[in-house]
C-alpha cells in the first residue's frame, strides 16, 4: 500500500510503522504505564453516536470555523508534537506548510527540531507556538519575545507535564532524550534503510533549534537536548507562572492540558483566551479521564464566551463533530500528522488533512447539518448501545 491508496488515518499509521524503526515508531505511538488511557480516549468517542436529521437541504456544506478571531477552513488543527525530525528531516516545517495550504492551525512545539522563526516565516497566519514553563524565567521570557517578534499571534502554554512520565515502551527500547543510537538500536533500524539514510545524511540526532540559542556556542544536538532535559519539566510551575506569561504576551494565550472545571475557571481568571482540554494524548498519566468525558463539565463551568478546544484520541471526522456537539469549537490531533510525515512527507500530511476534511463533510451531510454553527448536543445519542 502507498499513500495514494490510503483511505483512512489508520492506513497511514500502518504505512508509518513500516517506514520507521521500532524505537521511533514506539516513541510516537506509545503512552504511559499500561497504556489504558490510549484506549480510553478512543472509547470515549465511541460512547457517543450522532442522531441524523433528514429532509434538510445539505447541498451546500460549510465546515469553516472562526477561532480566536481568525477564520479557518476546517474545525481541526495539528497539535504540538516534539522531535518531529526523528521521523523525517524538516518534519515541523512540512507540517507548518501543509497547515497554511489547508488554512488550519499548526501548533508548533517548543520541543520541535525546526525553529519557531522558520515556521512563522513559512506559515505566518497559521503557526501558533506552544511552550512549557521552564526552570529559567529568563528563557521563558525570551521564548515569548521570540514568538512575538516572529509575528505569532497565539501562544499555547502546556501545563500537564509537572514531571517526566513513565513511558515504559521507551524504557524497554532504550530510548533516551537525547537519543543515543546503541548497537542494538542500529541493528533493528537497518531494516528501515531509507530512514537510516536520511538520519545519517542529516547528521544523526536532530537539533532542537528552539533551544540552541540557550546552549553554549557550537553545542551539539545532544548537548542541546541535554539542556532541554535539565530545564524541563519544571515542577514548581504554578498559577503565578501562568500570570507572568500573560503579563508579557501581547497576543492570545491558550492553556493546554486542563481537565478539571475549577482549573478551567482559574485559567480564565489568569487571562487565558482559550483552553485546550487534553490529557496529553495519554502520554503523562494513565489513570486519567479522557477530554471527551470532561468537556461538558468544563464548558458548563466557563460558559459560552471562552474558546474551548480539545485534543487526545481524535482519529475520525465524526470525532470532531462529536467534540463540537459537546461544547468544543475546535479539535486537534498530534499522532496522525506525524504518522503522515513518516509515511510520505508533505504528501502524507496533505492526504491526512484531506481525509479528515472529507469525513467531516460526509458526516455533516449525513446528519443534516449544512454549517458547523448548527451543531449542538441534540445531535448526540449517548447510551449503552452506542
């Protein structure tokens, strides 16, 4: 199977699995502990069904959505994901360019391999910047400055990583950050020659460009990665930290990783313009509810004025429709775009976006909805048979 014959996102995932060595695929695919949260994220969507309304004119359908003052062509975007260069060189810029072409948001991770400045030059209207609070307030402030100077409008602060998590797949595989290519890893990777060739031709372990300015001049990618590891996570990050970000950021601020309604309210009080309800794709805590389960309570707590978004477990166009019915305005996905970039580069990302757009369009027609603004909880059926 090649990318042209892929009919859904799981087809593209299977292609990525063939292209990547086990250590890279498991880093992308895996969760924490027993990985029950990965299954819970999917089952939470499956507990909802959509109730179609027929004999409505759906000959013209509009899936555009306005978010944080900007209109996007579809109600989904690309979640922040680190180490994209491990799957294909310049992956982060491929994601940014594809998002710009499709007019959807690309949330660039501060743990990306390409720089925020390069992404902003390539996709100035579509690139958001995601960052964590670090142990160094000067670096926090400088990253905010760089995002502002690059013309980025939306800053995303991820709050659900107080400590490193127990990613057992990575531990079994010998994955460390920065990545160290042991003989065992190299032997397994030899079964994926194209990945090995790209890895070697680009100098091996990819540089974390956003962090290079804070390392000594001439620092290697490994040394920059070690710097990142010493500064994050920062367990002392708290609400005052968030307020400091708000005080120095002139644009829209989004808080990512909220799951409790009280935290959502406090984020709004701290100056958040939007909230991404997320459990980090099941990569931080295994015994945790899915965002789908918590979204209605959070919407009820913050009211209709706050821009609520969702990520974790989104794999189908129907998932996005369900999320909007439950109170989200937008949904994001992280793993599928990286499967795509691993499977076929820019062409794979374009294919992934097209599949999601087509699925959303089809679901809208099937349920009798010509515009996403018409969606509400009345389109949902939740029951034991769903």
